[in-house]
C-alpha cells in the first residue's frame, strides 16, 4: 500500500530532473550565444581596424549619421543596408564602419524603429571639397544656388529632388520682386543632368522665364554610364510629369524617358553650350558662355562633380588610342589594353574588357592597394587577377604612351624600375576634375581650408549592373 507516496516521489524526481536538464540546456544556449557574440564582436573590431587602415571609414559623400543616445542596437539598419560593411554593431550600438561605401540608398533611415539614423552629409564645414550651402541650396553668393551631385550627394533621386526644391525657392523669391528687363532671364540653369532637368520642369510649372544650357546633352552623367547599365533610381517624382512608376531602368530607357518628357513639355534646352565664368550679383548676373553672354537674375548650378576627366599629362596622351570613358566593352576584342585608375570605374572597366575574346588587360594604379572599392568589385577583381585574367601593376605610374607600347614606373619591394608593355589602347579612368575653379571664380565659398583642390575623390555610386 505505498502507491500514492511512490507516485509523488517519482513525479518529484522527474520534475527535478527536467528542471536540471532545462538549466543545462539554457546554460549551453547562453554559452553558445556568448561565443557567437564574441566571434561577431571580434569580426567587427577587425573590420573597424581594416576600415581605419584603408581610410574607408571616412565617408566621401552622403553617409549614415547615428544618434547613439537614441540607438537601441537592434541592427535593423545593418540588415537593411544593400552595400557590404557600411554599418555594424559595436558595443551595442550601430556604428559606421566603411563610411565611403555608402551610396545613399537610405534604407537604414527607413527601417530604424527609433529614428536614430539619418543619411546626409553631416557637418560639412570641415569639408574643403564641398561648397557651403544653406537649407535652400543657396551658396555664399546670394542668388546662386547649387543642386545635385555638385553639392556632394550622389544619387539621381536626390539630384531631382534638390533641383525641384532649389527652383521652388527661386520662384518664391522672384514672385515677390518685379521684373525690370526683358533681355534678362529669371533663372539660368547650368547643367541638364537629373538636377537641371527637374529644375527646368519646375521652372516651367512656376511660369518662370529660364534658359537651360549644357555643354553636352540632356541626362548628364547618365549618358556616360556603360551601355545597358542597370540604373536604380528609387522613387522619382518629376515636376509636371508626376511620379514615375518604375525604380529600375536600363540607362538607355531612362534617357529615352527624359527625352520624351522634355518633348511633351516643350522644354528649351540649349546643348553644346558651356558656362565659362560668372560675374555680377543677384538680379544682374552675366554668364559668359562658349557662345556669348547670358543675363539672368538668378543662377542654378547643376554641374555635377565629374567635370573634365582627369588627365595624366604624359607624352603621347593626346593620341586616338587614349580614351577617358568606356561605354561598351562588348565591341573590343583582341586588344592589348591598359586601364589606369583605382576606383570602381577603372576596376569595372578592366573586368568588362577582360571578359572579351582575346583581350590582354593590365591595370595600373598609383597606390599600393585599392582603398575605396565596393566589396563586390574587389572580390570579382581579386578573382580575375588570381585566374590570370587581369595583370595588375601596383603601385605604378604611366610615364609615356607610344603607338604600340606604354612605359610605366613600377615599385616592387622598395625597388623602382621602368616597365615597357605592349599596348593598343589606354583607358584613363582616374576620376574627373570637379568644376571648383568655376565656383571659386564666381566667389562661392567652400568648407574646411577653403581649398577644394586638396581633396577630390571619386564619389561612390550605385552600380546595380
Ligand atoms: C558609372 C555611374 C553609375 C551610376 N549609377 C547610378 C545609379 O544606378 N543610381 C543613381 O541614383 N545614381 C547613379 N549614379 C550617380 C548619378 O548619375 C549622379 O548622382 C547624377 O547624375 C547627378 O546628377 P546631376 O544633375 O547633379 O549631375 P550630372 O548628371 O553630372 O549632370 C551635370 C551636367 O552639367 C553639365 N555641365 C557641367 N559643367 C558645365 C559647364 N561649365 N557648362 C555647361 N554644362 C556643364 C554636364 O555636361 C552634365 O550634363 C551613377 C554614376 C556613375 C558615374
């Protein structure tokens, strides 16, 4: 007659056993979690050091700005960022790791549950490569505004938005002021890239009398992308046209769309006309162009930052075999090609050319290592070099270009020597000379030392294809 007691005893032993097992299990999970966290912590710290060594921690253009007081360390920003390694969690809060890889998608800003992150330029007062602008894009010269990439933010969507807003600000001012002269435009818009195009549409909507000039053609930098490049625009809203219902285009499709919209709204764009200098002041600017002068009450500079391609200044550079952009690699075969440059444009060109039949591709870069490449490009490039598809000369500088060879100075293990390689074509993809001289001539102030030539970098951009 011991059943009830025995039953209780068995139950108690079972409960205690299960409890002990639960504790062991929870302890094991805790240990595993701590191991994972410490491995992840070490990985992040190594990544922070790498970014500091390479200088990729320094953002060039727009970048995430984190309010650490608000951040709850949930890592949703880290997961949402489409670019590799821009953000990480350090000591329980989000931190910018490879700031220079940010290209302004702003997904982090969208997903943060506590609004602890925004994407912008931050305090640009120390940036000697960026013109100082107020919240309505006005420069230090009253009456001159800047929109688009020239202001430091490199995205089509942002250029369109800034062009639109800058023109709205001009319209508001001009409505309150009487027009005196008939030979003077309300606004001269310089540049017909996304910023200047949007500004021209907005000006038409506002009923302003404007002139839009471009030394090249409608579409700006987009026209110079490689053939059939996938272009990620995000949501674009163009004045007079409204919201565009797609977020991805081939480059040719986007240019085509811009051209159709320009035609539908009968925009007057004067292409092939370059702004050379600006003088005068608010209400009485005189713009000297490559074909005469234009008078305007206000000026919108939407020049982009790419300016004129950077030249090497070496003997033989002014020959037909030297090119400064690669639009279409598919037609280039059986050539010995030298690509000069160390940014994403140069690396992508080298990769595209190396894919073509019979090409022998060499890449020359003046530094010892690539410092600002997108992770995806770096990986593809390393693989191509490891498989012998591309020869890389680091650090090296081009000394002269001849009809069938190029002479370079190459440093290896402290020894500098001259190297001559057989060559049919040279692509110099070493960035552009931003139009700082024009801005300085117009009296526009920059941040930092005020000497913009000291820092000009290739702004990172969305690649997509
Ligand atoms: C290879 C590459 C891929 C990119 N991919 C993407 C992408 O997928 N998505 C994205 O959002 N962004 C991308 N970008 C960035 C985007 O193209 C730029 O941020 C955008 O074009 C900037 O627009 P903007 O109007 O400010 O300047 P720009 O497009 O550079 O236009 C400036 C215009 O000003 C004209 N101009 C300059 N100086 C003068 C002068 N003195 N007189 C007259 N005219 C002048 C130029 O001829 C040009 O037409 C990419 C950029 C590159 C280089």
